[in-house]
C-alpha cells in the first residue's frame, strides 16, 4: 500500500491530543534549581555596578552570577552565513561592560523555586549610566563599541551592467518600502533544563529544538567539553518558526550552572521575556528601483536596503540580509541586478530568522514593484507579471548569485502555469466583474496577487539509521528535529513505502544527540527533502539486506522477492512468506543462518546536496475596506503552492494555512514597537496583536505537483514557508486596488489607522480631480 | 511571571471584608474579585499587593437585585451573568448586547461588573454603560456606606475616588422606560480587544421625536462620558440619517482623544464619529 501522497493521520498526535506531550516545562529532575534572568531595563548604557548581596541574602537563593562569573565562556558563535567582520558583534551570555537592549541578560539568579528566583531577581540592583540610543537602522551610522561602527558589514550581490540598464530604460520605477519588526511567538515559550550526570560524566540539556547537534557542539566548545560528553534532548516542541531552538544565552547558562552548581537547573521563559529576549525579525527598509522598457519588461533592478539587526549579531549572522539580497528577484527575468544591504545594529532585541526569512520582506518589496510597473505602463498587474516571468522551458534557471553559500539555480518550475491555475481557481475574470459592480455601488473592494519563489531543502547532508527489530518494528533515527511540523509522519511514510511496511510500524527518533552522531536539524524547509531522501536511501539498503537474507531462507532469488505489509513474499504470488521481524531474527549476531552477513537488519543512509531547491507560489487576496474605520476584511484568500511532490497533502495544507496566519500577523497586526528611548512597547499579548481565530479567515489552498525537484529522487520541495511568504504582498496589492491608489501601501503592518490615512488621501485625490482608475 | 508573595484573606461576610480591608489597606492590601486585571498585573509584578482580600466568598455580594426603578448589581456578579437579559425591558437587552464585546468567553466567566468600575479602564464597556446611564455605586467601609455617582467615581484612567478602605460593593443602574431605544457600537483591532472607540446611545421615542437622549463614548478619552453637545443635537428631533450624522459630528468636535500604540488622536476622533453614528443607526428597529 502506498503511503507517499496520502493524507494519513499524524503519528505524533496521540500523545499531543491526550495531554501526554512532553514539552520543555514538563521535564523536571529531583533537586533541580530554577534560574531567573535579570534583564537590562535600559536600551543602552554602561554598567556601573551590579549589587547582588540582597538577592544572595534571600533564603532559598543558591547563587547569583554576573558577567565576571562567566568571563571564561566565549560569546555565542555563528551557525549560518558568516561574513567578514561580524565577530565583534556577538552576544556574551551575560552583558559585560555595556547593555545594548532592554531585556539583555545582565545577571542570573539560581534558587530553590521559581518564585524565590523571581523575588531575588527583583533584588538585584543594576546601576547603569545611560548612553544615547539608536532605534533606527536607516539613520546615520553610530558607534557600537570602540572603533566598531553600527554597520558591521554590507551585503553586496549583483551581476550585469546596472548603469547601462538604467540608461537604456524607458521608465524608472522607484519605491521606498518597509516591513515592520515582528517575530514568531510560539505557543510554547523557550525552556531549557541543564543536568550534569556525574555518574557518566555527561552534561545533558533538555528543551533542545531545531538544531540540537549544532547547539550540542557549541555548548561543548564553550564549556570546554568534548561533544561526546554532552547530550541534547529534544522533547515536544510547541512551535519553532525560526525563533525557537537557536542557541541563546539562557541555554548556555543552564548548562554552565548545572556543571558548576552540581544540581539540575531549569529555566522556563515567560511571555514577556519571550517578546523581548527571543529573536525578533523582519524589520527592513528597501529603496528599490527598476529600469523597464515601454512594455513593462524589466531591464534592471537596483536594491538598497537597511536591515535592523538589533543589538547583537546572533547565530544566524547575516542569513536574513543574505537571503533578502538573493531572493528579492523572485520568479522574474532581471537581466541586470545590483543590491547593497546595510546590516545595522540598533538598541533593540537582536534579530534572527522567522518563517520565510528575507522572503516575506522582499516579496512585499518585489511585488509592490511589479504593481508599480503595471501602473506606470498602464497594464494590469497580472499582465506585468506575465511579461516578466521566467519560462518553464528555461529550467533549470541560473541566477549568477548565491544564497546561504549555495549557487542559486531554480531547479524546476512552471510559474506562468501556476498563475493560470490560481486565477482559474479564484475565478479571476468573474471576480473582476463583481468587484467592478460593487465599486460602482460605492464599496471599497479590490483584489491583489503576489508571486514568489521559495527555497528549501538546504544541504549539505543528512544521514539516518534504520533498524528493524525482531518484532518487525522499524526505527528510523535521524539528526533532523521536529518543531511540530509532522516529521515523524512524513519520514515514516517515506520509509514505509520504500521498505514495504505499514507507516504505523515505523518509529522516528529525532533530536536526540546520543542516538546519532550527526544532524542538521529542522530549518529552511529542509527535512522532507533532505532527511526524506536519506531515509529512502537507508530503507533501500535495509530492504536489499532483508531480501538477501530471505532469499536464502525461502530458497528463491532475491530479485523474485518483495516486501509487502511487513512480509517478504514471492513476487510470483507464491504463498510462502516470512515476516520482516523473522528476517531480523535470522540476522542477529547469534544466528546460524546469518552466514557472513553483517549482524542486524539495519543500515545507514546518507544524502548530500550542494543546491537548494525552489518551490514557488501565488497568493491571491480579495479585501473590503471600511472607509470610516480603516478596517480591512479579507473576503477571499488563495494560496497556490507547488511543492514538487506532496508526501502528505494534509500536512502540506496545514503548513500553508498556519503559515498564512503568521503572514497575516505580519501583514496586518503584529509589530514590536519601541519608543525613542528604546523601551519596548509590545511586551504582552494586549499590545502585541496576534491574529486569533476571529481574524484569520478560512482560505483556499491549491497544492500542485507540476514541477518535481530533479535534486532528489522523490521530487520533493519544502512546504513550510510558502503560506507566509506573500501575504503582505497580496494584501497590500488588494488594498491598493480597493482604494484605486496604486502604491498606496508602502509599509507593513497595514493597520486600520494607516488604512484610514490612505482613505483620506484618496478623498483628497478625488477632490482635486486626480482619480486613478483601478488597473486590475 | 510569578507574582510576588502576598498574604491571602478570604472573608465570608461583608463585615469581615471591610474590617480586613480597613486593617490591610494601609499595608498595601487590595480587593480580589474577578481578578482578570489584577492577577495579570501581579504576574507581571506591576502590582505587588502585600495582602489580597478575596471577596468571592462573600455571599451577600453575589446577587443581582431588581427594585422598582433600578437594577442593583453586587460586587460578585460576573460579566457572564448578563449573557441573557437579567431584567425585562431595554436595560436587560442593552446589557446582554454589550456584554458580548467584553474580552473573551472565559474572561467573562470570572471578571465582574463592579470590578470593571473599580479598575476604571477607559475602554471598559461597563464604565461606558454606567457613565452613559448615570449609574451610582455604593462604597462600603467600616465607616459605613455611601453612594457615589459613576461620573464622580472615575477620576481618570485607572483612577477612582474610592478611599483605600472602601469596597465597591454594588452598582445601581436605573431601569429604562418602556419606550427606550438603545444602540451600541464598538471598534477594536481584534475580537475581544479593548475598544479603540465605542459608543452607547439611548433615548426615548415619544410621538416620533427623541427625548432624554444620552450619547456616551468610551475608549476615546481617559474617562468614558456623555457628550452633551451631541445630546442637544438629538433632543426633540426625529431620527434620521442626517440627524445622526450631525450628532456624530458634534461628538467628533467635542472629544479630546487619547493617543497610544494602537491609534493616534486624530484616528480616534474619526473613530468616535463613526461609532456614534453606527450606534445611533443600531438604535433603529
């Protein structure tokens, strides 16, 4: 029975829906201590003194640390996209001489219970001499420390002759666009529990997620242990989205404390902490120009942007600006291109990646640009896109730039085909007529589209170990991680089909560094493509081994055998069969039938890839604006996404719908605001507005498999980020269209206050006689 | 987000409760009723009361009473009690319409009407209702009980004229005459969020013209209040779209809106105009 391509129920769900999940906060050990972080109340300043004696005097407090207590521990290093010159901007686990954002850890308290820990943290006196604050990434460059400026590096990419392109242009379209600072707010906040097992001389960390192996290696390095003396354990994870699972100061602190204090140390982040301490993301300002010909074809693009990195450069290093520079061109022909990205430090929470990093931002920018091109030459936004799309017959399409250190080659795609399918699915032509009629009746209603190319399946490798036990159960051990996205189910489906067993017979072990030496984790929509292919390769080896053994036992040729539902049978249909568990028994070390074969019905599979693959999608939004309040109602929304091959279509749809909700947050609701002194203003859910079930409309999803990836056997591309990618772009376009004001939206999130200002501007235009005809 | 330590008191009679408050108020004692505002602020340690006097066990505060001319709501009465009309006529319907705009269902099971008044949030629906209908509260202490008009009670955002030893034990809302019409409209960023602007209007329709108009706005200024200028516009006139627009305009002119993270003062002024007009439109059958 084929499992690949079927929406089988998730293997993960039983414990989760019956309250048997084991999240970070569910892990406890006898005699554990609780850690509370004392955070800077100032956005920028020099630390004069930190008084800990009152806190230490509180009964139940075991220790209070400041930077001096951990001065032997180096700052947290970069995991990704390191570019020259970023090292001085790394964050120490406790602030050394200066604080650079509100929320920066300046001290930690260890106490017998979390209440005492918080009481004691309140008693720690932090003396800070305030220094001038930088809150804008697009202002003058300032001083970070000593001779280091607040612009540590620039990202430059490009090709062709941009000057010549602009000289030859019929029109130049120029925009100034910004995306707001927001980030993932997983249901489960961060959590970490460090424990030193002296009986084995092993340091353990519970609460790992996303990249347990890399974090294990880093903690080992920082605490001067060998990686094999450190184990990281991933439990259930209540959402990752890029934010959760990176290595943060708190993770290192619980490990260091477990070693030094000789007791387990537990830290569970609270929501206020999460909103000021976990990675922020998305804040960018782009000044983009396109040189176009008279028909709206792009000749060249120049893109300058300012990336607000916050106070330090964390594990992602330059990932977001790098991807912004590499992915801004999307599905279009751009003969000449040049980008200059300014990485800027500000006195705000440090930033990292958030679902569709560098793409949510730049799809907004690029698709705004496409709409502006349409308006400039007087064609519809759909037509402007059609004239510039890269053709199906041009695949694989090479851009002479790199992304995350890999050469950008769009592996496969039929962009125009998916656009057609999307427009058909929403009934675009009828929609235009009904919009026209409703506008005539005075409604502000409009439609917009956003197209994009995603990226997924980042290498360089993945390896899995598969073993079949004598009961016929299959264990797949992978260094991938699960942040809740369905890894266990999808990997089991691939293993089951390849090996010939039921997917429920497959148990997938992930995120346990003591079970497998290497692992890349879960990010960049990589797991199904990379781990999936490694699983397939390993399962093929196991299958070959099983057939080879069974051939002996059944006195048949291996080539005449197959495995069906966990039993080796003759392909001819002969009745004799042998259960896979029995084959495993014959392969035990003590078995006499094993012969010269290696013991164990098991194998390792490795998959290596130098290139990412590139799924692509189309979003279509229809909105209605309340002219009086500026409220925007989403009447219809479609996400069409080509994932090459959907292993489990239900999970792909789930990824898209959930991703859409987060995209909607960034497009219309969520903003991490600061005042001019660098004080964060969005520190609770009363001020940081996440869309709820009321605000998230039910959407249409079209999953297509028109362009399988040639880079892996199954043709899989990642499905995690396409739902988020173009939400800002499509809603902005629909709002412009509803207002009849091309280019009205220049900034995300699009709040009712801002929409109301556009409505007023529209009325001013109308009064002055300049009324622009909607172009959709 | 663990509250600072506090001493917990649970009186079972009003007498015990006021005694406890008299004793502990000088030592930073606070009344705990529904706790939907106080407890989160304690979790954030923005409030660190040394004593909490929990009045949830005081039976005599738990009731709603209807007299000849008023509805009297005790300090223990939850928002959810108003999901269905608690009294025949316009007032019961008004309260059950408004209550659905208060936060979310679980919060309405705990939060109380009187607690909302004592908290005095500018965006509280009950503060708007009470100000618009000229409600009075009873404040009780060991020194006795006194009545305070809600307009006198709420000084400014989150600030009341209650003495530190006084418990807001009940609120008295006048029953509305038979021929009363009402309309309520609220605009917020998300369902259940605090209003950026809201309006409650009531009036009596006698011989086709408006009598005794009340136009209240909440979430716009620091304190919900009636706008006399708009009421003058309505008084003695026949309801009509133009009249409602004129009344709404009068509100926009009279209001002195707040500015915060979610809405600028100008935007709030626009919203005030809109919510008043829409509330008036909703008053029509």
